[in-house]
């Protein structure tokens, strides 16, 4: 089965062909850790998590690198504002990010490098660019010489004016060209800095990712991902650095970019102030609901983040989990059981959607079609086979990884033993034809947010959605 990917560089959907038939390399830009991340930062983590799950079905070795930027002017300002050492602040928020995306069901990357752990590699790469005539030193800075790269601009396809405006570059007298960007800059005594051939300083943002790619994945890679707000200047500059340091025309074979989350008509952004953090959302919604909401839109398109989206996501998950409880199902089964299953175990409709440029809305619709079939299946064998398909498809999307009974019974106001005792008492009352008492117990549980469901296999309970 072919995997189709929309390549930002060519603006077309292409058949994925890795450089090596048995090994796939993928790099995704992670967060700059100076605060709690917002739900918009969670979108690339979730999107590329699904991509890696799909790739691992078809390729023996998928090496996935997602970095953490822990040196940046915003980090310096945040640390100074709260009087906290920079290393402590970045460690604290890096851990918070890892916890937040784990709550969204995101699997750990193969490697999660930090920029400050790669200063020697960054310096070596800058040295190489200088030696090749693509960078120059000026007044303690080292800058990339944009005109030295004739293919600069090929990723973003911007005009010269757009490049300068979009990059918000500093027009400094030491620059040869306004588009030239910083690889290394001097550090004042109160800022982080490292010794280098050009004096004590720190790296520019773009060179950090290029050096980490080179260290952990080599001089060229198969897939580079991130939000579409990074296409220019960050990824354009990464491409220039990597191409010029290694003479690789295919430095990145496929560029993938997810669309932004919006609050109303504006992009969700810390600079605008219209954000909601993952941590805040988790106070009200389970991480699986947030993940479902993020996957409900096609990844390349913008997605309006609003309460209605979350309510729909929770209702949709209720429907899928209810199907897993139908018949004589083992309520402890979860999608994780299919983590290492062969491709033949996964439903064709879900695979067809996800291999077509990660069409997650269609894949979710395919799961709901399976759930519908479970309810009308006439034999337990058929129901069991369909539940297996539902769980397998759920694994690829990173959902249905909670036992069904546990999913419906979280946040109960009564302990499970007390609830079961009332259910047993109700059953005894029904047998004794004391329907008034049976109704009282049902109403008592309902008043405590517990809903009963009488089935052929017995009475089940679940907490009501808030």
C-alpha cells in the first residue's frame, strides 16, 4: 500500500519513498520551553505521532527525533522575569511539555535532543558553512550568506520583499545582505554563552535544528515536520544550512506542515494572548478527548478551537467506547494490544484514509462505521471480530487505549463497591417485584451522576458526561 504525503516544497501530494527501504528518518520541531505549552503546540505532537504509528506498520526502523529548544531570547527574558536560573526554568517546562503531550496519548520519540547539549555540533556546522563560503563573521556575529545559496526561497516560494518582511530580520550594518540571518551571536555576561572561535556567545535558532538533525539523523532525512508558521523563516533557513553544509539537493525529501489552531479568526498565539494551555484543558477534559478534537480536522487545514468541538469529541468517543461494551466483550481490552500487530490486522478503510496524507477525519468516520456494525451484528463471533478492528484502528489514531468500563466510570462520585452494592440491591428488588425500590435506587444513583444500563449480559453503569 502506497503512503501519500503532501510535500510543502512541491505543493503536491507525492508517494512516499524513503532514501533507504528499511529505515525512515523523521524530524519534527518541538517547543521552546519558557512556559506551559498551549493546545496549538499539541497539534504537531499528535499529528506526527499518528504519522509515525502508520510508518512503523510498513517500515522496520523509523527513527523519530523531536527536539526541545532550551536556549532562546524568550527563555532568557522569562528566566530574568521570575528570577530563576535558565537551566532550572527550561528543565521545568520541558518536563511539563512531556507530561502534557503524554496526556494526549503521544508516544515518546526515539530521541528528544536539546539545543544546549549540542553546542560542539553547532559550532562545527557553522565552521563548515564558513569554510564552504556560505557564512561569514562580522562584529562577533556569524551570519549565513543567503545570496550564496541560489536555491534559497524554494521551500516557502516567497518574494524578496516577503522574505525580508516575513523574517522580521534585523537590518544591521554588519550584514552583507538584509536577508542574511544569524548563526552565532555574542552573549553579554548575564546571558548564557559558550566559548567559540568567534568569542563567547550562543547559537541562533535555525542552526540548532540543523545541527541536531545532522547529529541524530545524518546529512539528509526523509521527513521534516512542524507547524506551517515555521515554513518561513525557520524551515527555509534550516533547508539552506543543511543543503549548503552537505551538498544534498534532497536534504529533506518531504516537508510536512500542519495548520494552526484558531480562536475565532485569529491564530492561537502566546504573543496575541489568545491561548489555552493543555494543562488548563485537562482540568475539564480527558486527554483522549483533546486528541480526538485535534484529529477531527485534516491536519493541513486550520482548526477552530471551541467548546463545541470538545463536546462533539467527547460524544464521539462515548459512541466508540459504547460499541466496545456491546455483547460479551472483555472490557479490559484496549487498542494498545495492537501496538506491534502486522498490517493485515488493521481495517482497510482506516489504513486507506491514513495513508492518503493522514486523512484523520475519514479514518475516524471509518471507526464509527465499524462501531455501527457492532451494534447490528447478529453473532458474538462477528461482534468480537469487529471490536478487534475498532481497537486496531484506534491504535493507529492513538485513541481507545482505556478499558471501556474504566472510560465510562471515571470521576464517579461514589466508590465502585458502593455502586455495585446498590446495583445488586436493585436487582434483588426487581426479582422481588419491588419496582418502587428498584426505581428509587436508580434515581439515587442518577442523582449522584451514575447512569445504569440494563443489558442481556447484566446491568452496567457509567458516569454522566458533564
